[in-house]
């Protein structure tokens, strides 16, 4: 849940080169998550979707960055596969 929010929040932080996206800017994402994660956790607590002992309340920026990396890799792989498919269709 928070991993998806982190990915969506960092969606504007892609590094792009001549061949397209190369990955997320980790430093920018870390700074953004340091600001947003406590807010998201307060919202969860306020909406009674989490309490002090829940894993969501123990979720850290480091946890978010690890999850973000998994989503980043999967996205880059999917984009690469799509490019290959499109190249095959053009040939």
C-alpha cells in the first residue's frame, strides 16, 4: 500500500537519457519520501487503518526505497519488453 504510494509520488523523478528512462533519481525520491511518509502514516492512523504496532506504522524510508527499487526494475523491464515488441512490429 505505502510502496505503491511511494512509487506514484516518485513518478516525476525518472532519469531519462537518449535511450529513454534509465531509473529513478534515488536522492530525490529519498527526500520526497522523508517528507511524505510521516504524513501518510498519520493519515492511516487517523482513518484507523493502522495503529502504533502495525507494520505500516513501522515502515521506514529505507523500506520504501527498497520497495521502490523493485517497482522501478519491474517498470523498466516492462518498458524494455514493450520497446522490443514495437520494434518487432515495425520490422
